[in-house]
């Protein structure tokens, strides 16, 4: 039996940690050649080592998603090494919490640059390579439940993730109109245990100025009562990346234990 994404070439940004790493591992385990990119070189090398040790194919490139020239370099390297791009997971993101009244314009712009500009640049430079590959493709943009609902102390983050949600739908329509076979969807994780939370102030108790206790937060707010793990998101990303979702575009895949429903 072949893998669910056998023969496809995937690029995963922010692929050295948390959700991105799990996506890279899952896609590779199902037969994709995975290009892992990140700004965390040691963790990136470790991710690739793990994938190759397990029998998969992967390589790592240092790649700041806010840097347009870096996108051109990385995609040029993908074209030279693999000749095509089938799957693009625009996953890299940061979370800067705290009251919007105390947020500096510098932090606002930095978060927007990574979470929203990075997705724009990925689409702008990824679509031409996918089109040149000639077999359509799947772009998966990592949004959040914070792109569907407001959250106290996360106003700037919500703005970027809401932007990713509608940007995704607009690009999905542009690709559909072009009949290029490229599907574009967003994924909306809920409370997932990854290092990103270490830099976010607990929205339940902002006065403590500390990261949230994810188990306590999930027990309070998630209908299923528990937090999620990167593999929960990677399983959804794998489905969107595979031909099993060929008729799905412009959609929001919410993976949150019911958090956004309550
Ligand atoms: P993570 O473990 O911190 O992984 C994100 C990776 O992206 C890190 O290695 C990070 O490096 C990297 N990165 C940061 N800025 C970058 C840049 N400019 N260019 C390239 N890479 C960069 O976080 P995660 O939780 O897996 O987050 C992955 C995505 O899921 C993000 O878009 C996040 O907003 C989204 N998400 C997460 C959750 C959750 O509960 N974890 C919920 C909803 C949505 P640094 O460590 O140096 O920042």
C-alpha cells in the first residue's frame, strides 16, 4: 500500500517545532518528500534527522517567512532539488499576548509580519511553482480558533488569524477561477500543547503575567474537557494535503475539541 501523499513534495514553514514539526513528520510518514523550514536551525535539523531515521525523505532550510527574498531562495531550492511543489503548509506563527492598550506598534507589526505577511508571501511565491508543477496542489494556512472568535489579551493575534481565514478564502476563489487545481484551506486549532504558549499571558488570569495552565484552561473552556496535541492538527493537515480532500477549497477545518462551538 502506498502512502496517502506518496510522491508529493511538501513545504512546511515553522516545521521545526510543535504543530509544524508534527505535520512534517506525518506527511513524510505518508510518503511525501518534506522541506522543513524554520528559524530554529537546531530543532529543524533534529526534525529532519527524526524523519530520515524513520525512513522518510526531508531536508531543512533556514527561512524567515517575513523575508520575501528568503521565500524566493527556498522555493528556488525546492524547484532545483525536487522539480515541483504539491503541498504548502503556511504554519509559522508567533503569539504576543497582553492588553491591546499595552501592545507596542513594534510588537503588533512583528506579529502581523510573521502570521499574516508570511502567509501572503507563501501564497504569492508558492502558487507559481505549484502551477508550473501542473498537477494542482494544496495550500494549508494555519489560522486558529482565535481567527473565528475574539479572545481577551489576544487582540493582535486574533487580527492576524482572522486575516489568514479570509485571505485563504479569497485565494481559494482566485485559484478556482484560474482552474489551476490548487485548493486553499485554513486550519483552526484550539488549545494545543506546544511551546507557543510559553510566550502568551494567561487570558484567564492576566494579572499573574505567566503562561496559562493548558489543562486548567481546557477543563474550563473546551467542551471535551482536554487540550489537544500537535498530532491532532497534523492528522487534519494530512487529509487536506491528500487527494482525499480533492473537492474541498476555501474551507475552515476546526480542530478544537468543540472550543469554538460553546
Ligand atoms: P511553535 O511550537 O512555537 O512553532 C512555531 C515555529 O515557527 C517555531 O519554531 C518558531 O520559532 C517558528 N517561527 C517563528 N517566527 C518565524 C519566522 N519569522 N519564520 C519562520 N519560522 C518562524 O508553535 P505552534 O503552536 O506549533 O504554532 C504553529 C502554528 O499554529 C502557528 O501559526 C500558531 O499561531 C498556530 N496555532 C497554535 C495553537 C496552539 O494552541 N499551539 C492554536 C492555534 C493556532 P520561534 O520559536 O523562534 O518563534
